[in-house]
C-alpha cells in the first residue's frame, strides 16, 4: 500500500516536470495528451488481444461440447454461461450488466469520466461467458469498456483536469474499437460521434494517436492486416448504377424501421424483466433459456437438429453468418458449377481458394426467420441482464434484412445483371447500424473498414443517411441515448457552442423591465422591490432611453448604510459599466457578457433605431432555460 501511494504521489510530480519542459521549448500545454494517448492505445491493444483470445477459446470449447450433447439439451450451454455471468455481475460489479457502451457514456456524463477498473474486468469476463456460450450480443461493448477503463484509470493516476479525463476515456474507447475490428478510422469516429460528440482539434488529435497505436500494435502481434469481412472477388467487381437508386432508398427506409423495432424490443424486454420478481442472478439465465429454445426450433426448421457441433446461426456475435450473407455464392445466382463458385468468391488479396464454402439457406422464409430470431434472441440476452454490445447484432440484422430485400428483388426481376443480394446485405448492415445509433458517419466508416469494399460505398452512404433520418422521425433517441434519457441525462453535443451560436436573444423570452428615473430617490426602489417583486431596475431618461442599471448588489450595499438611503438618488448608485443586449446578438455573446459581470440580468435594448429604448430584461436563468430546451431538442 505504501509503495502504491508513493508511486501515485510521484506520477503528478513527474508530469509537472515534463509539462514544464514542454512549455520551455514552446509546446502547447495540452501536448502531453498525445504521449499519454499513445500509451493508452498500446495498452488497450494488449487488453483487446487478451479479451479476444479468451473469447475465441470459449467459443471453440462450446462448439466442441455441442458435438457431444443431444440437440434438445442445447439451451443448457447459454444458460450455463448466463449463470456464471450473472454471478460475476451481481457479486462484483452490478453496473457491468447489459450494454457496455451505455455504461461508459453514463460514466462520461454523470461520473466525471471515472470508471472503476473492477467494472471493466467484470464486464469482460461476463461478456466472455455470455457471448462465448452462445448469447446473442457483440464484443464492442466490453472492449469499449476495457479501453475506456484504461483511459480513465490513467487520467486519474495523472490527475488530469476533468475535460482531459473525458478525452483520455475517448482515447481508450477508440483504441478498443480499432484493435478488435482492425478499423482505426471507425474507432476515431465512434469516440467522437457517439461517445464524446466533440470534433474539436484538441480532442481529435489524441484520439487519432490512440487509435493508430492500438491498430499498429494489434497488427504487429497477429502479423496480418486483414478485414474482418473481406469482400469476395465477385463483390469487388460490383458497380453501382443509377437504376438501383430507388432500391437502396427503400432499403434505407426498411433498415431504419428495423433499427427502431430493434431498439424498442430491446428496451421493452428490459422493462419486462425489471417488473419480473426474480433474483438478478436468475434473470439472465431465463433469457438464455429463451435463446436456447429459439435455437432448438431454428435447427429443427432448417434440418440441422442432429448435426454434430451445429450451433444456430444467430448464436454468439454472428460473424460467420454475416460472412456467408456477404458472399454472392450463398445465393446461387450466376454460377453453373463449383469451380466458378470457388473462383468468384475467393477473398480479394488471398491466393488459391482452399475449398468451397457451403451456402447457407437464403430463401425468403429462412432469411426472415433468421432476422426475427436474431432480434428476439438479442433482446432476451441483453434485456434479461446478459453482458455484451449491440453493434454486432445491428450488423447481423442489417445483413439479414438486406439479403432478404435483395432476394426479393431477384424474385421479381428487379435485380440488375451482375448484381447480387450480397451487395444489399452489405448496405443493410450500414443502414441498420446507422439507424440504431443515429451515427451515420461512424456506420459508413465501420462498414468500409470491415469490408475494405469501395465499390458499394455510394449506396452505403445513401442508405445510412436515409435510415438515420427515418429512424429519428420514428423515435428521437438512439439505442444508447434512450436509456440515458430515462436516467435524466441529456447528452446533446460536447461542442455546445454551436447551439449557443444558433440562437439569438430574440429566442429568449424577456422579463418585463422595471424602469426608474435617475433623479428618483433610492428609497422608491425599495418600496417598488417589495410591491413588484423586482430584483434589478433599469434606469432610463425622460424619453425612455437606457442609461444604466441598479442591480440587487447595489441595493444590498446601500442597506449597509441604511440611514443614508433617504438622502440618496438613483443616479448615485446606478451602474453605467454594464453592457446591454441587442435582440440579434447570439447567445454565446450574451453568455460571455454575463461571465464578465456578475449580475442576474442585462437590459435588452433596441439598437435598430437612433434611440436606446428598453425592450425588457434578459436574465441568466431564462437564457439557460432556452439553452436547455435547445439541448433537449438536439439530443
């Protein structure tokens, strides 16, 4: 303990020494964040590698066990994982339940960007148990939690200011996403657009550094730089045509609606489990039971009930199923033989194909069944208290919905020559992710880096924006902000100055001004204060033009020498140094005036005429109320 305290005391001293040296050589005072960000990125990369290694080990072990048990005992696998996860969460860190990204955002906005290291550890282990045993959730939640905890812990160790603590937390989150998905640009946009909502340069720079160092470390460890969902050769030959524009617009609307349905179903399940009187450890087990029953039904319907080691396609993070849906060969369109199938679907940049991938069932019936069961499975897994993320399920739902739409177009003869439902599956992934998170830029970049496919970038951009707009029309909140709003947190944007610059003093309801002449006795103000409940008075001449103000501070000062009040007039105590407010001034300018003068109100004066007639009072309270309404509308 003493050694730990000594280290904690020495770190800030060492930091101050480094900062002093930086200032002497002319560096900006925040330059050290870049160095710290590089360290966060490197450490987070090793945390992500350890997490994914354990996750893959758990998935392999569950797949092996599934080959030795009867098909009807399949629910026992996710139930066992949910039981262990429930015990970990209940006994060690109850805030590790559910979505990881949501809890990071809650820590960012309500707890000063402070995350307990224990929470990230428990979240990781619980997610491994949940997803590794078949629970329908994604890995981005726990890895964001891991990276954010590393960034937050280092910020606390260095005792950095609160705003810098939020930046370092964002560095960890970006590094986690970049490492797990091998997507540095997407990691940066995830942190800026979803978590921090701040695109300022001082925030952008360290987050980019953390993302780059994390990705470089991960690539060096594995010795490769491959996309998770590498586009097959036939997909790389795809060309977007204007004739497909209406189809992608419609797909964007469908995916936007699906994203809203997913969000509402997830939170409806959460609400249901909050009402059910079960022990918190048992709740995720019941959700896993529903998941397992759905899995048994699915395997029987697709005729794979007796297969050795067969797991339902919607179990776990679903990456293998997504890869199959992104392969044109899965739809059997345009292939006469196995050789053509194999050659057309080898991943870009890979040598000779090792064999033929077995196509999945891609009829309309089974694609619809896959999407429906994935939606319910994810809602039961996370809504019951299981641990994991929502991005991977959103990608899965989008791939399934896009594939369904593409197959339907093929059935009615609207699929263009050389086209494939796989292209619509790819676009559907971006659209559904954008619709659920209300972050189209992040969704576009994630899909680009996950596939490295530039040929479908135009329809991805179009569908993602359309899905986001439609989802926002149906529901104002994203899958993350809805829960935060229920907790009373309005996230808005970190760059609040943009809101203040968008509004003017005309947008604030003025308070009626109590005017007084400069020659009136000061005692009159005390009489009117009690009768009119006025706090501040505006001093005007006989034409009603502004001269100055008598604020509550001056009246309190006068009360110290109470016996002198009958002999004083207003002009002797009024303030002539206070600025006035023009109706066309933006609220950031008005707020800056309030910050320079410690007063509760300023006079609103008409500056369009030669006179300076008083229109009312702009109070600090009403200004903040108007700002809060604008913030709520933008959240």
